[in-house]
C-alpha cells in the first residue's frame, strides 16, 4: 500500500512501518493501540496554530510528517524505518520531511528512565549504522559543528517525554518520542539569515506562551561556538544538566585502535 507523502514519488512506506500523519485517523492503523493513541496526541499538538515546533507544524500541514514506532526490546524496526525514510525523501530547500518515532515506555517512568532510553536509542542506531559517518561533520560531540549522523546524513534529534511537565512543548504523550530532522530542513531557516531570525523569534514567543519554564540554558543555534547540539536533544524539565559529557560512545578509533569516547561516557553505559 503506497502512502501519499508530499514531494515524494509513490512509495510503500507502510511496508517499512512508516505512517504519514494525516489530518484524521481514517488512513492510520488502529493497532497497536498505544501507537494509535500516540498519533492522536501528536496530531492534537501540531494542528494547533501556537504549537512551538514551527517546522513540525509546517511538516504536518504539508503532509511531510511521517511516524513510526518500536519498543526498547526490539529497535531494529526503527533503524530500518529511519534508513528507508532517509533514502526515500528529498533533501531540498523548503522541504520539511521529518520522522517522528514513538518508543513504547513503561507506565510510571521517571525523567531519568526516559533519558536513558533516549540515549540507548541513539546508541543502537549508531551501532547499527549502515553507512560511514559523513566526512563533512566532525565525530566529536564536543565540537560545535557536530550533529548526530545516521545512514550518511546529519540530523537534529528532538526527544520528548511525559515527564516534561514544565516544558510542555517536549511532552507528546505517554511514550518516549524521538523526532529526526535532517539538517536540510533548516536550509532556509539558518541562524543569522533573515528567515532564520524570524523563525527563531516566532518559536521563542510560542515557547513563552506554551511552556511553564523558560527555554533550557543549553538551547542555542547550530554553529555558534558556545552551542553543543547533543545538549539540546533530551533536556531536563528544570535548568540542570543531566550529563557532563555526551553519553554516546561513538566509533571513532584512534590510529592505535583505542576508543576515543570520554571516560564519563563509557561509565554511563556500565551503570
């Protein structure tokens, strides 16, 4: 069954567990029920004019917001869906193709539980990456130009959880939500450009109205020497920092084959 995704030739996304988010549930699966409920919550948010995620709302309006789901016990479908999404959607100025993944989470999960799941998802994707890290992007998360890469593409990753209470813009229902935004989405909204300045001002105004807390201190603009993207991926509900260094163990061996991941990152996975 092919899906109608704006700007994409007819492709059987459903065969790869990818479902476009439509204006209603008529063309969406009823099962699994937790996923169907997650789609309703996402739709209820992005259809609101004042929803802070400006690019996500545009993707929904243009029919370019795609969704998928997985469980922590089996993340292979997510890796497959993300690679298929990246291979079958265009990278063009003005495009808004995004993939929103729902990861089933246990009832009563704490914010730290969601944080650990989020980084385990990214670690799994990195470990299963079918293509080399793109040469245009640094391999150290502590470089301001770093961004998470998979299948040969860089993307901003947005984590949302039910435990984001004060920062309600990061709460998209009962289950961990991971939104993958290829960097091409930002081509016509780059920081410092007139369009980028307007877009960021609009987002800040909407965040002020939507959230009960000011933007987290780690939020910044890509490319700013003082900004580190990984710190924005999954933020606390207060102004604290969850990690002193990026938890990802990136496969960037030195000439002698030693793992360059910081000791703090290695210890995180030994907990």
